[in-house]
């Protein structure tokens, strides 16, 4: 098969796939409009200017590089190419995050801090990935505030119980000692979360050791 014929087949294949993609996007009402416009404009450009392919065996890649260098670049690519979610997609993500939030609340009460840190890392990653999405950031911040509030209350409760029994001269019961031990042992996970999620208002395990 000649090089020209091969190139023609590749171009036609590409055009058909692009046409099919545009038709699919147009029929999907949930697809973001800017996303649709991007591929529609790409299709128009392809029709006006045939796509260029590099044959790794016979072509000289320098020719394509010279062509690309001659094209005017996008002046502000960070503004031109913004990731945007369709409303239905955004709603589905928020709903899933709310479920994570409920799971986190339950895990905090059960003092399963390893799992809490794992789930928070998942939400943190999603927040960083969808940096422009304010609603997702809000849910993440709500999770952090709830975590700090509950953990600080747990620390205060543990210290108060321990101190009160010592102050009135009562013997420490086994349940008090065990509660204190658990708080110190789980402190390493709490200290890790304080650093990882920048929870500056969160007490550390040192507050128990110095008690």
C-alpha cells in the first residue's frame, strides 16, 4: 500500500471518529457546552485544514515541528482550557462526597482513625483535582472542621476524666486507664492527620503525654 493511500485512510478514519464523537456529545444533554464547542470547532478546523500525520518510517518529524512552531500559540492556555463538569456529573460527585462525609462522621465516633485518614485523603485528592469546584471544596472543609471539633472534644473529655479522679483522690479505674491508653496509642494517626491536612487547631498526642 502506498504512503499516500495509507495517509488518506488514516485521515478518513480520524474524521469519522471525530464526527461520531461530536454527534454523541450533541445528543447528550448532560455534556458541558464548552466541551461540545471545543470538539465542534476542532471538527471545523479539520474540514478546512486536513490533519497532519507523521509516518515514523518514512516522514521527517522536523517538518511537522517546523509547522507547529509557525502556528500562533494560545496566549492564556490556563484560561482557554478549563475543566468543567456538567450539572448532572457535579451533582453525582457531591452526592458521593456526602456519603463519604456520613461515613467519616461514623468512623470518627468509632475512633477508627486509620480509616478516617484514608477517606480524607480520597476527598482531598478529588478537591485538588477539581480545584475550581467550590461546592466540593466546601464539603471537604466541612469534613475537616467536624474532625477537629470531635477530636479536640475527645481529648478534652479524656484529660478531664483523668484529672478529676486524681484531684479528688479517687483511684483510677481500669476503664479510665484504658481510655487514656487508647487516646495515646491512636494519637499517632491524629498527629499524622494534623500535618497532612494542615489542621493547626487540632490538639496533638503530646497534650496527653504532658498531662
